[in-house]
C-alpha cells in the first residue's frame, strides 16, 4: 500500500514521493540494466535510460489495473533500453526501413484477421508491392536487439526453456517481461500456450480444441516461441 500511496502522491506533483519511489526501485533498475550487460553500452548510460522508463511507469501506472508496480515497470524500463540500443547502435536503421517495417506490421495484422493464420513473408510483401528480400532486410534491421543469453533451438525448444527455475534476479526480470509479452499475444496464440504448457495437452489435443490440424498447431507454436524469444 505504501508504494501505491507514493504513486498517487507522485502523480499529484509530490516531488519527494517521486524521489522516494526512484530510491526504493534502484535495485530493480540495476536488475534490468544487468539484463543488457555486454551490449557495448556503458552501464551508467543504461541506468539513466532505465530510470527514464521507471519515471514513465510512475506517470502512467493505473492503480485500477490490479498489477504490482514492478510487473508494470520492468517491461517499460526494458523497452526504453531496447529503443536506446536500437537507435544508438553502430548500425543505423534508415527511415525508409522503419516505415516499411511499420507498414508490414499493419498488413500482417490485417492478414491474420482475414485468414486466422500467420502470413508468409511473401504474402505481406505482395500486399505492399515490394520485393520479399527488401522486406526481409527491413524487418531484420528494425528488430530489437537479441539477448545474449537467449535460448536457442528448433523442434526441442519449449516455453519452459524461456523460464529458469532458479530464483535469481535475472530470472525475475525475464518472468516479468515474459508475462507482459504473453499478455499482448492474440487470443488464439495465448490459448495455444495455455493448452500446451499450462494444461500440458498434446498438439493433437490442441488441434482438436481449436478446430485446426496438428501441423498448423506445430507451425503456430514454433512461431509463437520464436516471437517471444525475439522480444526477450
């Protein structure tokens, strides 16, 4: 309750409450910064960027959401650092690539609504009237930086591989970030994860529940896992 009270006072302009919130969450900032170590950026710079994310979280946090403040703040701080690394990295992304990637994201959502399936790169490129190779370059260039400790694999990779069982600080950050990412997934993708990894159903059972083929479930599952790993 003390945290919520500090947030209320902070949003009402109480500077001392805001400063106390920052002080109390300094450890959380360091945890997030540690997640991005060895990326070629100074730790002090990343600390400042994460602190900006924390301030945005304080400003935008809605007490009515029923979330713990840390659950809301961690993904926001990580997002600030990712944007900083992407925009200030050694490889600059051209405005044309950023625009193309943004349009591709819109077309992807439109195609998914029309077909219910993840569209192929060639389908998106066709709608945009661009070469698939050019679109691939744009999507690769604008992709957020991969984590150095990203779990890699193919058919044997599972969602459980993304969540360590050790009660470490890095694992806490990963768990909070993963929870946020899953919450943003389309309903069908969330249902696939629920049935596969919470209820431990087979792909055939999931296929029957969703009214699609086992091959489609397998393909969708791999894409969902790849998408989550790319964002972590």
